[in-house]
C-alpha cells in the first residue's frame, strides 16, 4: 500500500482500497488520513475485520498487493449517502455490509447510564402476586358426548 498522504488529514470523503489481483472495498470517513492509517495498521498487525478480502490479500501477497484511491471528497453530512451510492453502483467484492448504517458510538459512561436506567425500571415493575396455580381439569371428549345423543 502506498504511503498515505498527510494532505488527507481532516478531509472527509469516500475511498476505495483495492487489490491489484482483483476485488476492492469502499469506505468513507470524516478524516481520510486517520481512517486509511487505521486500515493499514490493522492489516500489518493481522487484526483487520475484513478477513476474507483485505486481510487475505495482504497476508498472501504482501502490502504491495493493496492500494487506495480517493473516489470523492465531500462534506460530512453527505458521507453515508455517497458511500451507499458507490457501494450500490460499483458493487465492491470486499464490503461485508452492503447497507451503510453507522450508529453513533456510545461512550462507556453513556452505556452504563442506560443500563442503570433499565435496571431501575425493572425494579419499579409491580410484583406479580404469588398465587397458587389452578389445578388442571381434564377436557371432556366431544365425540363421546355427541355419540350418546
């Protein structure tokens, strides 16, 4: 993979990581430099989540097998829409998810607060009265009743 240009710092847009042997991945980022460096770091440490495409090509053919290109620079508010457009039109081989959906990440304190509220809501639920289960009655056979008539 070629050196990631520092000119990409703090620039948002859509990128493509491709194998010179075929196959590619489409992604987007609010900071292209940081995101591409993250991909590269995970590939070198063999911890990239895209095991079947990017990591496989990197491990089998080496870092020279992968390269990247910037497809488009765009404002942050258009990232997801444009990334989805490129996924739909270019049909990338290495994208695991075909639908772009990034929920905002939650901090640990935010997650703990939500869990605390959920437990408090459970604690506030009314208790179910301790009642004895009713004894089951046998069901009369309808055929026997009609047979006697």
